[in-house]
C-alpha cells in the first residue's frame, strides 16, 4: 500500500508546516485586527493589511461539522476506513479542517464534541495536525 502523501509547503504555508514538523501548531495573526488569518494569506481579509505575525493557537476546540468517509479517495487511506474529516474551531482561534483520529465509532462523533490536537507523521520529516476526542 502506498504511503499517505506528505504536505508540499508553499511560500505562504511554509511556517505552518515547519511548526507542524516540530509538533507545534502555528497560524498567522493580524496585529491591526487582532484576529487569526487562516488559512495563511498574503493579506488580512478583514483590513487588507500585511502586518501579520505567527502565533500558537489553542490545541483544543470543538467539532463544527464533519463527514464520515466510507470509501477512501486514495489507496493510502483504505486501512483507515471509515474515517472522520472535520472542521474544528479552536478555542479562541481559527477553524481548521483535519481528520479526527482515535475514534472507535465514527457514528458517535457529534457537532460540538470537544477535541484535542495530535500529529500524524508523514514522510521523513513532516507531521500533519489531526484531532482526537478530548480526554
């Protein structure tokens, strides 16, 4: 079975993926707006400014919406079926799309469910942010 694909960072996402490779979550923060800009963009969609820094959002949040995938689009994910893809709203932070892992019964996932950050290794040096039910 082929390996799951590793991310291919772009100029805009390089800092995000570098932090993930270290097992950390980092996202752009617009200073003038005092708000998150995620996914990374060259300018803040609210104020149009480019004065952004990077900071660590919370590593906990809640499921906003989700889908249970019963038929993997790629062979590398076949052993994970069924698996859950969710939009997670981080506490006080941005929303991210990620897989929910360590879910014994995908049918038991609920909107509003509390989750916590974890990482899945990909390739030789990459890690992908994922979430699991909060303990």
